[in-house]
C-alpha cells in the first residue's frame, strides 16, 4: 500500500477515535461500526486485488484476506439489518446470530491455520 493511502487511512481512523471521545458530539455508534467495517472491506478488497494482479500463485495470506473480506461484508449486512432484528421471531434472530458466529469461527480458524502453516 502506498504511503499516501496509508496516511489517509490513518487520519480517518484517528478522526473516528477523536470524535468518539468528545462528549458534546452525539451520534449513533452503529453507523461508526458500519463505516469502519466498510474501510476494512475496502482495504481487504484492495489487498486481494493486488495479490491476484501481482501473483499467479496463491499467497499464503490470501485465505486470511478472503476471510476478512467475507466476514466484514456479512458483518456490515448484519449491522444494517440490526434494527430489523427486533421485529424478527426468536428463531430467526438466533439463526442470524448463529450465522455470524459460524463466520467468525471460520475467520479465526483461517488465522490459526495460516499462522501454524507459517510456523512450520
């Protein structure tokens, strides 16, 4: 990633941190979560595109980048429908939370698998 893009990302992250600690500014923290997840999705997507563009063979971090991209994409979807979860039946609510748990388990399993593979 270029230094320019890294600088912009760092400034946006610092703005999120600073504005969340100012007591006179009130905003919905769910919107901040969605915004930060969209930034993570963009960075993971950028990394995946660069890996595909530059390498014909699969990089050892491709699995992690793909899982991060997929998990945070679904997480944004869950945050968007979070207000609608109140209207769902209890079974449907637990189904959405179960899918989120399964996806986070896949994400963390891919981390563990990749780092154990790197250790060897």
